[in-house]
C-alpha cells in the first residue's frame, strides 16, 4: 500500500479574499482589456459594466445583470 505525500509546491488557497494572494497581476475582462476603440456611448456602457463588476465582486455578469446596467444608464425599449 502506498501513501500519498504532500507535493513540493505549497498549497495556494484561491478562495482567499486577499486580492494579492493567488490571483494574476492583471484582471481578466469578460469583453476586452481596453475601451480605446469604442464609441463614446459604448465606452460609457463598458465603464458602467466594469463598475458593476467591481462593486458586486463579479468577474463575469449575466444577461440580466447587463440589462440592469443598461437600464441604470437610462436606456429603455
């Protein structure tokens, strides 16, 4: 019978709330890393979505959440 030994690599707890622990040095974006090539209206939407994700600690958002961001900007059907 063999026993498992601890790996040589230290354990990295990715569930940590410390932003400096276990996360890459860059933030992955759901859509793009830059808003430079967007129209002013699209840039406003992109920045509003980024703000929503920061406030709600979300990396990716659902369509319902995106709809709430769009409505918060004053758009309606």
